[in-house]
């Protein structure tokens, strides 16, 4: 299956783009770089994993995407705490990262069923 067809990829790519737009004018380049990189890592690793030929390689990259999702959620919590992210928007992003992580778990299980 092409990664572009996966809802988890679409949602994570959309979230990544939203993060870039939100932090476009941020002057805290360290935080901006870290949160946008972790956000970008999720759909990128999904894409790379789904392009792999073996189930083992595929699931490895899906696990990396899931880890990046947890990293992103942590940065969203910190961003809210320090006032870089409004609570309402941050809480939506937290829920979305949890949903994406759950979708990745399902996709990992599905890949394992093919093994």
C-alpha cells in the first residue's frame, strides 16, 4: 500500500504542516527547530517504512514514527507550559498525537499479521 493512502500518514502530515505554520514567526529557533523536526519525523518515517520491502524494516520505521509522536507530544506539553502554545490548541495537538500513536500501533499490528 502506498503511504499516501494511509489516514495515519495524512493526519500526521497535516499536523506537521500545522506546526510549521504555527511556529513560522517564532524567534526561539531551538524550540521551533525541535518541535517542527519531531512533527516532520512522524509522516516521514511512515513513508520510509511503507517503502521498505521487508516487514521487519517496515515495522522498525513505524516504531520510530511512534517514538517521534511521543517526542512531539512532550514538546507540545512543554510549549503550553512556557506559553508558546495556547492551551486549547495544545490540547487538540495532544489528542491528535495520541490518536496518531494509536493508529500506528494498529498499523504495526497489521504488518505483523502479514509476517
